[in-house]
């Protein structure tokens, strides 16, 4: 069973930083699940609590929109999934990356130890994403070109919106 009593929860994108959103999620179990940029974050939590927070955000004139997702990723609601993923990854033959690979929840390179790699992978499903910090850490480590694959340009726009983004090529 999930940790929300049967409610899979939901998520919403918010035009604002995690700091700007914090007062509006106070007193709820809603979390800032994605710290994407100073101008965009994502909240995650139970369906009813997200609705309450969306009302608070609207009253504060912070634009927000629900995201069509299966559940409240990057929150405690999916904690059971993290446990199940950890069990599944126990048989995974993890090895130290040959080149630095950055984790989106720690904004740091993956560790070398197989058990630590598996733990970090499993925890990511229920932990907040620190996208802006991750891109900055990658830049500080020498990355200068960021490539987005897939049908959209959401991540490229987020990178372009980061401070000092003129130094990045997307």
C-alpha cells in the first residue's frame, strides 16, 4: 500500500522558486519536489492537499498548473516504491561510472561503491529533484554543453533560465 492511504497524489508546476512556494505549502504534506530554476518549481503531494495549495498560490498570484502524472513522485507518498525499487536493485550489478554521472537528488556525481549507487538510485523516486543545483554542479565540474533528447524542450528552457546560463550551450 502507498503511504497516502490509497490516494496516489498528484503534482503541479509552479511559476516560482522553492523559497517563494514554501509559505504556501506550510502546514501541509505537500513538498517542493523539483527545484528546477529560480522561476519554476514542481510541488507534489496528496490530491486534496495539492488542490488547497493551488488555491493558496492563485490567491498569491503565483501561476500553477497540475501536471498529468500517475502519482506524487518525489514525495513520501511514493516511499513504498522506493523500498520496492531498492529490493529490485539488490540484484543489480552496479559498477562505478567510467565518467561522472550526476544524480538529480544529490546534485553530485554518483558514488563508486555498488551499494551506495543502488541506494541513491532507489531513493530518487521519493526524494526532491535538485535540477538547478545539478546543472550548476555539472558546470562547475567542467560541463559546458547540455543536450536534451526527447520530444520537448522543457529541460533546455530550464537550463536557459538559470543564472549565468549564457555560459551554457544547450
